[in-house]
C-alpha cells in the first residue's frame, strides 16, 4: 500500500457565537508513496496542521477517509496509530522528566516490552546521550526538538510525520534537523513534513504537495515542481 492515502478529506470547524464554520479542509486527496520524503507545503492557515491532526487522531474529520500503511484510521485505529509517529509543532514535556524517562514513558504508552525498548539508541540517534538524565526544562530549544523526534520513534513506526519541524528555528538548528530527518529516511523511514518554506521543501523532499485555503493545488515530484518555476 501507500504509506498514507487520503481521500476527499474534509474538515469544518464549528463556528462560535453565530459565526459560520471554518472549512479548513475542502476535500483533500493524495497518496504518500513509501520510502521517500514528502513535503506538504502551504502558507499559514492552509490546513496543514488540521490534516496532520486528523491523521494523529486529534481532530475528527467531517468527511472522507484516510489510511495509514493500509489501515483505515477509523476502523483500524490501533494499527493505523502504530504505523505512524507524530512530531507535533508545540513542544510539551513535563519539565521534571529526563530525556531517558520521556522515552521510557512513551514506550510504556505504546506497550513496548522492556526488552524491545531502544531509549539509549534513540538518544544516541538524536545526539542526546550526554543529556540522558538532565531535567527536560534545562534542555535548549534544539535539544527539545530532537527529543520530540526520538519520542515519536519509540514504537519504531515506518512513517514519521513532522509538523513544521523548523518553524522559527535558527539556521544551524535547521541544518541539524534536516540532517536528522535525512538520516532517518536513509534508514528506511518514510517521512512526511509540513512546511511553509519553499526552500525547505525543495532541498529536503522528493515529492511536494501544495495546499492552500484547504485545497490541494499541486502534487508533483520536486524536480517536476522546480522545472515549472
Ligand atoms: P496551517 O497548519 O496550514 O497553518 P491550520 O490547519 O492550523 O493551518 O488551520 C486551517 C484553518 O482552520 C485556519 O483558518 C485556522 O484558523 C482554522 N482552524 C484551525 N484550528 C481551528 C479550530 N480548532 N477551530 C476553528 N478554526 C480552526
Ligand atoms: P490513547 O489514544 O491510548 O489515549 P494518546 O493518544 O493519549 O493515547 O497518546 C498517549 C501519548 O502518546 C501522548 O503523549 C501522545 O501525545 C502520544 N502520541 C499519541 N500518538 C502518537 C504518535 N503517533 N506518535 C507520537 N506520539 C504519539
């Protein structure tokens, strides 16, 4: 199957105080092939986070269907969830947990048996071995972002989805995060990331879909996309 398959997904947020609802997704369809780095590019307010949140099970879609690794996100929720790791935009850690504890707790959520946990390996992969036992509140912003990526990988999902991974980060950290994403992809993880930086999509992704105002307006390989410009 495709890594992710989205069919005519719509989301209308309920309006408040007599205001009309917001059509955040107006019937979006696309397939994410296995094995690549897929970029969902669009300006703020386009509907990127809504789409990610639908896949993560945090937002209920109004219509349409979606499959993750061939599992329907409604009817086969458990399997669908196990096939995907989500790196959210916002960084939320209990400040008094350590990176090692964050990963062990997350593994616990997923019921990963102790013998199959790879917290040390994941800390090494995101270069946080020397911060293993530091309180999360003492980590730099870059370290926290790297820890979020490790946290999303504890159950070894074949797909990693990153919501605006480099929004508001400096050039050096952006380079580090790109490297990390590329490395994971080389190890066989299918990557999906949202971004509003054309440059990021071009440099990192092999396929780019453009979303604007809740509608998909393009979906091409990066070389096709760049050739058009
Ligand atoms: P993006 O991630 O591309 O910036 P979003 O998915 O966050 O876009 O938002 C798409 C549209 O839906 C925007 O107009 C936004 O204001 C609106 N929106 C997002 N979340 C909510 C919500 N919880 N309630 C109402 N409207 C929302
Ligand atoms: P449940 O559906 O079993 O209640 P939750 O959705 O509350 O599980 O998730 C438990 C923890 O795992 C939370 O910290 C949540 O943010 C995180 N989480 C859930 N799904 C994913 C995912 N696919 N990738 C990474 N973290 C996730």
